[in-house]
C-alpha cells in the first residue's frame, strides 16, 4: 500500500510523522514503529518523493522521515521542495549513506537531522522527539563526520550579520548542541522567546532551519 492515512487523529500533543522510503519492508517497519508508539501518528508512508509531494498535504505531518536514494527524485532534491512549500515542516533523513557529501548536501538543503538506517527503534523515537523540541538528531557516526567536516573547511573572514548580543549567545548555544528547550533554560527565558529570536536569526542569516543556521555560523565564524 503506497500510503497510510489510517488512525488519523487531531489529538493535541501527538507527533505526526510521514515516511518516504522505496523499500517496502523498511517503509512498513518504520510505519509500524510509529503506530505502535504512544503519542505518535503515522500520517503517511510513501514509496517515492513524487508521491509524497502529491499526497503529503492530505494528512499533514509535523516530521518527515525520508531516505536519500529514492527512485526518481532524490530525497535531497525533494526536501528542498518540501521546505519551500512547508517552511515549518521538519525533515529528518534516514539513510544508509554516511559520506561527507551526502551529509553536507542534506543539511544544507534543510534537513534538521541525519540518521542511519541501522538506528534502533528506541533511538529513532527519541530522535523524532528531539527534532520536535528544536534539536538536530544525528547518528553518532554522522555527528563525528560533521564535526570533522567543518574543522577541515577553511573558514572565511568573520562575517557580520548584525546579530544582537542575545541572538549571538543563543546561536552559540545551538552550535554547542542545545535545542530550544535547553537553550531557553540556559538563558532563563521561555521556549516561545527562543523561537521568536530564532526567527530573527533565520532572517538575518538568510536560512530556513536550525541546522542551516548552525552550519552557517560554523562556516562564517559568526560565533
């Protein structure tokens, strides 16, 4: 079955997840994990990015789990389109690819995190919750490669994006691995206040996601 819109619910607090995966056994396995976990709803399970782009709005998710190596349009190309259409949609890669180019392209395209398919069900669910709280979940192997990748990139001269001291401090916390909730606690403000400042940071840096903001901060030595 190409998509799954069963058990649709408007219950507040439920995390709505859509899956884009061409291998049927993996797609159905991921859908089963989502359905079997309290507080989650499977908003769709699609075999291609083209199908997802056509049908995803029928049961709009909060988070999309997508493979990269899809038939037809790739996952990276697709998340650029999804991010453009639905700016608030969280896009989490789940793939077998762990090479630097794929990781970098996915994060720059708007992915909020990058998981390998060998990720355990418990870690997958934890990563989805983390993404909803403003985190950037990554498999350990991927995180270490990202750190090395940015260390190896020769940074340009320090750029001035006219961030306020408060915005700079918040961006530094995100670079250090905080999510919205823990950054709010560190700054002694509400998560809503953090989200407000993040919108200003996104505008000033001309980015669309936390992962893009962190990447630009590292590349341009903003913090």
